[in-house]
């Protein structure tokens, strides 16, 4: 089913296929391109750190 067919039938299948294709592209780049892998791991580490570390306003850790 094409992207256009999913819009005419009102279903979400087209977006699932698009997401699958995007994930396949990222997966390939991760394993085939070391520079991409390093950048992706760095970005994911930063995002995860910010999500898990609560803001410390006025509190000092020792």
C-alpha cells in the first residue's frame, strides 16, 4: 500500500511503513558509519542524562 492509499482509506498503515523505513535507514547508518554511530551515541547520552538528572536549584551535592 502506498502512502497515498493510506490517506484515502483513512488508516495509519502508511505512517507505520514510513517509520519502518526510517528506522531501517538509521539502523544501517549506525552499523555502517562509525562517525554517525559516535554522534548518535553522544546525542542519546546527552538526552538521557538530561531526562534522568533532576534540576538542582540551590542544592549542592558533596
